């Protein structure tokens, strides 16, 4: 078969590049060991019709892994993350202005720092403990724009929800009623055993359902905040408009 007229797709392209790199490395070439720069990846993507923003997003996904990995027990992740690359080069003064305005935009207490051109905002630790609001925002400048990442840690919410519903209701009601009614009133060890198990199962799946809904709402919030920051950096928005973290529709 003559490959000259064949169209190659994603999996084939990745496999061909991987094998070509292996072949080149086997021939003693050193370029494969030096890697490929981000600019070179953008250039390669451009040849394939892939936008620079898509390449940047993919690079950060590969570099930092999947931030919202699903935990089987919870049925969801313990983080709500949104990231986007914006093709807008911000000046140092603009980054400093953004850094100073992030607390106002988010609507919660936190600290913002700018180091090496990277703007980082973190929730106040006392607010995180008191309200369970634990967010981190990072704006990392790139040669052709900036990469914005917003991540909220939902671990405290997960512990409170599963501990309250599962531990409080599931164990408290299940064991209390199961033993009290099963052994005391009915004289049934089977009821005293099966009733708590049933209540625990109901409370667990109920907590999973509620938690997935909560994560969905928070994910919409961090996405809205990411879009807000990108809009500001592109000059389509300003710091005075929508000063607080946007609420998703229907919440």
C-alpha cells in the first residue's frame, strides 16, 4: 500500500511521531533527547490546523495531569478546575493591576502575589477553615498570551457532607433504630442487622448524589471566573464590572 495518498488521524499521528523519535534515537541522534519547545509544538499544531490556544491547553493538561481526577468513593473529584489559554499578552502593569483586583473579583478574602511574572491568588486560610472556601488562581504569562487556571478544593465540603449524612444519619439512625426496634421491640436480630446496612446504603448514595450536584455548581463558578479573568486580559471587560465571582444560572 502506498501511504502517499493516505490520510492520517490522531492516533496514527501520535504513533508515527513516537516511532520516528525512537528510530532517530536508535541512530544516535541527540535531538530527540533535547525535547521540543512550546513554540515548536505551536508551530507543529499550526501545520495541522490546531490553534495555539488548544496546544497550550493540551500542554498544561499533560504537564500537570488531570486536576479533576474522579474518586470512585465520592463519585466525583475533590477539586473543581477550569483552565484556559488566552491570546492576549499582558504587560507587567496589567498583571499587577489584575493581582490587586483578584480579591474584589472573587468576592472572598485572599492573598495575591506576583513573582516572575506569574500572578497567584490564594484563599485566606482562616476563610478556608471557616467557610470551606479554598481556591487558587494562577495567571502564567506565555510568549503569545497567558494561561489562566482556577482551582477550588472541595475536600472540606466532601468530608462534611459524607461525614454528616453517612456518619450522622446513616450510623446514628441506622444503628439506633435498627438495634432499638429490631432487638428491643421485634426481637429480630436479622432486622437489627439489615436495617442499619440499608440506611447506610441510602445515606451514602444520597450523599454521592448531592456531592455531584455541588461539584457541578462549583465547576460552573470556577469556569465563570476563568472566563472573567480572560475577558479582562483581552480588554473586553474591566475590574469594575461583575466584581464578585459569578453565580451560574439556575443555582
